[in-house]
């Protein structure tokens, strides 16, 4: 089912792009294919990024709640839930967004792997209406016409490690560039905390008997992933065909642009609203302030009080009979 409903549609989308673009360059088709996938997933990505943006902006509020709770975890949790409800944030809402992305990522990996390892799969695994495209018919007569390069400079079927031939530097440059793109993509979403402690300092304080704060530990671990993910991508893709590294690079660059759009769009909208409001207020004439003498004010106050407060009726004393 996974192959039928995930891998094959993605595979055929890649093959269709390759067969239809001028020049029929496989490297360009991977870049365009990645762009199409990121645009299709844009609603999910946008929702995830907005959640990340709000969580980043809530860092000062989280510190305030932590300070007010004074170690009372129950009170701190209640205040956090109230803050999330007020700002419309679901802390675990991004999980439902990440699952489809992860499934599609596995399908993309399988599709690219099959094309890079066996060019004949272009013909054997493609749908009939794609197989009948003019360029696909040409490949069926001569599969050696398949251009498995990036603009003729990088052989996308080779890995960066190069095997027995040593390091294949054109692919290694792509691998390094994909790791760097992942680093900046992760850094862009990380909340900036000047007083954040490193994991090493937290562990050092814990060794002296100090109790580690869980929020500081979580922030330190998230900061460490900024370096961990690029290293993992490098170690995984350095031994895989360069086509997969090119996909990671293209996806990282496009994701960085998408994140920049989401993270800066709301700020620009708020600035535009503020400018409009200030211009509208400038058109309103200043109100005149009339200052009355203090004696007049006191007199007016007394007269008003005398009108509103009824005077007590005099009590008649009865005369005693002699």
C-alpha cells in the first residue's frame, strides 16, 4: 500500500517532470520536483511554522510564568495551559503536521534511490500515460540517453565518498552544502535566549548537587539539535548517490525561504497596521482643555451636591405640659 499510494505517485511525478522539461536534465528535474512538493505541502508547513513562531515569541512569557510559579509545578502547568489557550497555541499540534511530511520524505527517498541506482526503472515503474510521452519513447529505444547529471558537472549516481576512487568532490560539495543549509534552517526557528545555559554547564551544576531545571534542559537540548541534524545528514548522505544530497540541498534552501516568509510576514503586517493607525490619529485635531479656577470648581461641586442630596427635615421637639 505504501508503494502504491506514496512511492509510485511521487516517482511518476519526478519522471514526468524529467520527461517534460527542455534538455531533460535529471538534476534540474530533482530541483523542480522538490519545489513542487514543498509548494503542495505549503499549508502544512505554514501551520507548523506559525506554531514555531508563536512559541518563539512566548519565551519572555514562559520565563515570567516560571518566576511567578516559584517551583510550584502544578501552578506553572496551569499558567502555561492558560497562556497557550489565550494565544491559540497547541504544543503537540505540530505532530499532526510532521507525520505527513515524514511519510512523504520516505517516499521521496525511495523514488530517488530507484532512479539513481537503476535508470531503467524510469520505463518499468512509470504509469502508461507517462511512459507514452515522446522523450520516454526515445529512452525506451536507447536508455543511454538518460542524463544522470546536474547540468553536466555532477554525476548524481555517484556518492561523495567515491568508493575505491576516493572522494568525489563535486558530490561532496553538495553534501556539505546540504548540511550547512540544514544548520541555518534549524537556527532560523530556534528562540534566541541570551541567558540560556549550555547542556555542559547544566550537567556541571547538577554534579555539584544543584537541581536542574527541566525547561533549561529542554532549551539546551533543542539548541544542540541545531548542530546534531547537519552532522546526521552529512553522515547519512555522504555514502548515498548525490541525487539524494541534491534533494536535501534544494529542500533546505526552499524551506529556509518559506520560513523567512512566514516569520517576517506577520511583523510586516503589524508594522503596516501601526503606520496606518498613526496616520489616522495624526488627522484628528487635538482636543481643547479648559482649566477652571479651583474656587469655581469647588462652588460647582457644592451646588451640585446640594441639589442632589436632600436636606434632612428638622425634628420638632414636643413641649412638656406643666
